[in-house]
C-alpha cells in the first residue's frame, strides 16, 4: 500500500519497528503493519515466520522488545484497558475448564466481559454458541469435545458481544470442510457488519476467498502487505498458450529470450520483459500454430511462494532474463 493511501486510511491496528527477541533468538524484526479499519486482513507466512508472536504483541499478551503498537487508536500498553474490551480473539487454540460444559465455560468468560450485564449474559451465550454451530453440544463437558468443537467454542467466546476488531489465529484448525465454510460465513458476516478481522492461516485458498488485505511475513519481517487485489495484479503476469507443437513453441520463445515452459494446461509464458502481442508474433514468425492465448493473473499461492521461498532450481530456464524481486 502506498504511503499516502496508508496515511489516508483509518487504521484498526498499526505497528512501527516492532521487534521481539527470545533468549537471543529474533522472532519478529522491525515489523511495520497497517490494518485498515473494516478490512479482513490475512496474515500469511511459513511456520516460524512470526505471525503468532506479532498477533500476541498486538493483543498485549507479549511485551515487545522494541517498537510501537496502536490498537483501535490507543497506544499500547497504556491504552490497553480502553482498546482490548473492543477486541475478540482466538489465539493458539482455546483453553477452557475440561469438566465444565461449553455453556458453563462461556458463562465464566462472560462474567469478565465488561460489555455484558448479568441479565444479558445467558442470551449472549446462547446466541454465540448458535452462531458458531455448537448449540447441539453446548451442554456437553468440554473434555469430550473434538478439536473442531474446541475451536468453535473459542470462537464463540471471542464473539460474545459485538467487537470492533476480531483476531483469529488459525481458526479453521481441526475443522472439516463444512466447518471451514461456516467460519468463512462468520468472517463474511463480521466484514459486512463493519468489524475489522485479522486472521492467520495456512489455507491460501481460504485467504484468497475471504480476505480483502494480506500481510506476508517471512523470517520475522513483513515482506509484502496491502490490498489483496492490488498485490495479485502487481505480481508477474503470464500467458497461457495452447498449441499442438509444444516443443517448437518453447524453443522459438526461448530463442527470442522470452521465458517459457510447458505445463499440463499449455505453455506458460512469463510477461516480465515482453508483451502478449510479441509472444504471438514470435510464434507466428516461427511457423508455430497458435490455437488459444489466455492471460493469467498471479494467484496467491504463486505470490506467497515468490515472497517466502528461494527460487526453484527447476525454474532457471523459465527465468531468463532473471526475474527481479
């Protein structure tokens, strides 16, 4: 996101120079994060990239070694008492009393909720368990819950009252496909209500389907962030060419120093240093029949791989000239 756009957009959360060191190990290093108000921000990164540590610092659960945090307009840690009641969170799996039922556990959580009065608590608990699809098991003991049911109860605790910001760390962990769809629906409802959502996930397809913004972390640092559509549009575009003479087409393109490779769908041509008309003209001059040409936008999986992994040695022939990063 451009600096001017970030300055003009109200932010639900903001960090500057955020750093966390554990016993000499740097977990998060110089993270500048902007979460626009009303956005659904997906936090992506390999294991150990610093996602959960960053989330825990945002919520005041971990004290930064260095850096600044603003949450809902309040600087932490001084403004935590004003900001955190407006935040619902599910971080690193829920923790509840094993011998109490789901409802009894939520009643205990609700007793500490500043936005709930005693009279409104039972109704709020019932609404929360129904919202996450757990009403059928609300009176069962927590120790008998499956992993997916535990995740649902944790989400219910985060949604006991309306929130300005909801933070979810791997919310679909342990859920079956139907449960994952329900979480997607809940996130869509929150977004429609104007709630800001921050969600970390390993499911790139879910992030691409549900998030408006993303932040990609790698080795403790933010390597890209902003509007998801803008990031995908800015990725390396490619062309998919269909022809019966695959080898001749690839040879002709590479002879003209146009990166190309054969795939199951057709010939993928990198457009970093060329254009679609030039690709077609090159093939026609070489006498290669062209049946179909389709432009492809970078998918989130390709973008994620480009930002978080080293170049694939098998791609050397494709990346000529070498793609700049």
